[in-house]
C-alpha cells in the first residue's frame, strides 16, 4: 500500500485530496497489542519529579479504546510487569471467559506471558478497563483506561470528552506512589484515599470550548476508594446515562452528581459561560468547590443554544421482569472499624475479631470473608434475582456486579436506572433486581479496592 509519506515524497506540487484506499464493507479485524508496562509520567507539577507508574502501553490512563456498538474487540494482552496481571472490561456484558478476573474466569497472566481478549460489545456507553489481579495495587499504580462504545446513532454534540477521575497517594517529597497497599488503616476504614487528585492523569485538565457549544462528558471514577461529588459551573447539563446505560429520559443536572469507585456518568452539557470566562466540572470537597476540569471559553459561538437533549437509544435486551417470583437472596455486609463483626469464617475457619485483625482481613459478607467455593447465589440462566443488601458497617461501599446490569427496587416497587455498581452508605438497606441471563461465574464485590482485598468479595453462579 502506498503510505502517505511515500506519496508526499513524490513531490506532488498541487494539493490532491488524499484518502487511504479502503474496500467498501471491509471490517477492520485483527488483534492489536496492549502491554502492561512500567513508565514515568509528570503527574504532580514540576519541580516535582516524574512519578513511576504502571500503565497500559506506558501511558496513564491507558489508550482510549473506542469502537461502535456491536463490533468486536480484539486485544493481545502482554504483561511486561514484574507481577502477574489480567484485564477486566468493567460494565461490558461479556462472555464469562473474557471477563478477566484472575483466579475466577482465567489464570493471571504471568510476567512475559500473553492472553488474547476477544469479544463483541453489545451495548453502547461509557465503560472502562482495568487490571483485575491484586487490583488494590495495580489499579492504584495506573492500570486502567476508558472503553467507549459509540451508538450507531450518536447524539449531536460538538465535542465528546472522556474524563477519567482518580486520586493518587503520593509521597509529598518525592511524588512517588505510596507502596503500602495493605495498610490496615486503609483496609479497615474508607479504603486507600489519595492526596493528589487528577483527571486523565493531569492536575490541570483543560479543554478549550466556545459559548453555546454542546459537549458530551463521559465521567469515569477510577479511584480506589474516593467518592466524587460533582457539580457544574458555567454550563447547563443533563445526565443521559449511568454506568454506560441510557436513562429513559435525560435528567436535568440540579443536584450534585455522586460517583462511587467504578461508576460512570454520561452528561450532556451546554456551555453558558461567556467568552473569556471558564466553565468547570467542579469537585465538591468539604463544602467547597474545586475545579476538576476546566473549560475556558475561547470564542463566541456562532450557534444559538440548542433545545434540551433527547434520550439515548436503549441498549438491547435490557429488562428486569419476573420480580414477584424472583429468587430471593440477602447479603449482610459487616466489619471494618466501628463495626459489628466479632467472628467470621476465614478460609473455612471460625475466627474472632483479633485473629481477623492479625490476618489483615476486616470485612465479611454473611459472616464469611473473601471468596469461597460456594457462590452467594446459584441460579439457572434466565431466572430473576432479587437481592437485598444490608450495609451493617459504618462506611460506604460500592458493590459491583460483573457481567450483568441490575436495577434498584425502591420501597414502593419502582425501579431505578440500570447500573453495574451500587453505592451504599453505612446503615442502609437497598434491594436490587436483575435477570441472570449471562451464564458463568460472576464476581460481586466492593469496588473500594482495599475492602475487596480484605474480605468484600463473593460471586454469583449462572448455569
Ligand atoms: Cu471494575 Cu471487579 O471490577
Ligand atoms: Cu467497601
């Protein structure tokens, strides 16, 4: 094939429209490589030194993967890290064998080894991918990226912007990542919270806009434990999707948007700030607003404000029916500091709280700590599950179900939006329902990764 360089080297004197020849109807198939590697990036502002991270293809966030709904993703994962790893495709209704959970759906990929991920993306929306072996360490070191599945009929916007939020726990002198990933304090309290917040790996994420421009913001919370409270300044907005899945109606952005670890939101925003001003995605912290991402208004717009956005097209086969006759299950979360956990089963043995502290394991589901051979729920494909979750702890938790989306069932039976991660406050009881229509062994865990590493992990079997 004639490369562009070759073409230019021929010294064409006139401007010729150039197009890479493409056979109509051809599908671009084939594996490309994604490598987990060590790298150094300027995370904190100079004169801080660069921070050593682990990143996909040496960057952080990893390369943005963008494809069209219904197409096929093929990646050869090559592990160049000193530690075994795997990739999980968070929120994708995927074949179980491709879910990337080391120890459950595949073996961890050893250093120097590869694994081929190959699957079709059935749903449009905002997803992400991240390491799923020793996640508390590997995600904190930077092993994650955005996975965007575009609608065949995407809404009309001027810019489509991905914002990956994270906080980093850095040494204040050296700007290096704190290597203590098993701190008993983090594990038994709110998890590993960073002291340096970034968007797309930058503390000064900024994007030039024009007044009246309409943006689609795809916000992803990739933090280990931080719950982000977000507001808008200098722009008007609507939430159009949560955890990848379209809302039935766009919801005007009035209150703060709360995003727990693992959760995503798609917003449509119209820039109302005037030329010379700056609009912001604002992070709410201790009653204060801090800029999470800035949108300087560089130009007056030619266009007038647009009418309110319409709903995104729904994804296929999304329903929760049969709740009246559903399989019922309960999950009681216990443990942590100021908790009620006195005894629990750890590795088939009954342990008192002091033993648990010595084992650095702090959280239990229904009295059991961590993964066992028995799933929380064992159902036949197609059955409806109704799961009541009681957060009998003093901390929030973000419960993530792999492989399927659920809806929250309100007190009077009304159904909430489809989600893959449920953020719960301490003391709350909430109920979710879903149709177990995806066969396999699916992890169900707290996405506060220190909690998952110290007990908050179970699984659901669909046969
Ligand atoms: Cu986002 Cu089990 O993971
Ligand atoms: Cu938790």
